[in-house]
C-alpha cells in the first residue's frame, strides 16, 4: 500500500511485499531465422530494452508469439524484485 506524505512516498507492506519490475522492448525476427537460430531447448534471445539495458531470455518464452511471419512486436517483460521472470506480454 502506498501512502504519500508530502514530497516522499512511503511504501507500507503487509505480509509479502514484492515490487514488480517492467522492461519494454520491440523485436522482429523472420520465421526462418527464428527456427534456424532459436529452436533448440537451450537457446536464448538477447534484446535491448527501451532504456538501453541488454537482457538475455530463453527463446521458449517467445514461442507463443511466433507466427508464420516470425517473431514481431512490442513486448513487456515483468520480473519480481529479484529479477526473476514472471511473464512476457505482447503489448
């Protein structure tokens, strides 16, 4: 629960408090290129976020978004406060 007190913001947690982190990026990889490079179970994609951070993610997280045209779109990666993967969304 957030409580604003003047210029400072105080965050009060009851029980387990986790602050989610969000990372935004766009990607385009043609279908054949995705299959050639990222179809293995240990393959990873490296993306650059809008803030210039470089992230390495398992390619398996992107498979639900792979179409006959490839992997294309704007994504939001959500992690917990310890940067553990929570979800990947096409936005």
